C-alpha cells in the first residue's frame, strides 16, 4: 500500500476535524501568519519561504502531468506541451485546479507573509493586488522550470513524498506545537 493511502488520507481527516477549527478560530489568513503570531518573525520568515518553494515545486508536478497528457495525446514535444499547459490553452479541469491551487497558495503567502510583511509595508490594497498578479505570472513561469525537475524522476510519487517530507512535515510539526501554549 502506498504512502498516500496510509498517511495522507488520515492526515486530511485529522486536519479537517481537529486543526481547521483551531486555524479559523485564530483569525489568520495563512499558516505562516499563525506561525508569526505564535513564534515570532524568525520562524515566520523561514516557514513562509519554505511554503512558497514547496508550492512552486508541487505546481511543477501538476504542470508536468498535464504536459505529459498533451504530449501523449497530440504527440507534441514535451517543451511545447509544457508551454501549452502553462498557458492554459488545453485545459484539463482536474490538473488545472491543482496548478491553480498551488499558485493561489503561493500568491497568498508571497503577497501577505513575505512581500507585505518584510519587503514593502504600508501600501494601498491595490498595490498588493498588482504585486499578486505579477507574482502569479512569475510563479507560473517558475512552475514550468519545476516541471522540468519533476520530469527527471521516474516515479512522481517518490518525488512528491520527498517534497512532503522536506516541507510539509516540518510545517505540520511547527503548527501542532504552536497550538499548545
């Protein structure tokens, strides 16, 4: 039995039942924002950067999977399929939703937890909206590059488990520790 069935499904149930009410009750927009309130700016910065990198790498996996389908269906070279998938010209709902979720999560943490908190403070909302739009385009371009990284793995689940072990496990442990005074 694979990791997903052993670890991911119980983890999702645990998150939904015990952690989400706590998260929403704390009135934060993101997990890194909760980390900042609980542990301070040092832990917040490390956590936010880690989350941003993780989301870009996982967006690359989703993009690579979509490009592989385009490649197999139309016979286009992989790089053309990657560009087509990134542009959204050949949308496949489930994969595009995955890419959109990763890019959206990246955008939120980048804009609120990194840019607005550490780089440019006290600007109008419209300024940060513009930063978010530029970040979305930049993240999509970076995801093309991370899709190339994903394509070098013979088993994408092994790569995904490596990413989860490197990024999600420490994030989860920090969040759980932050729940208790």
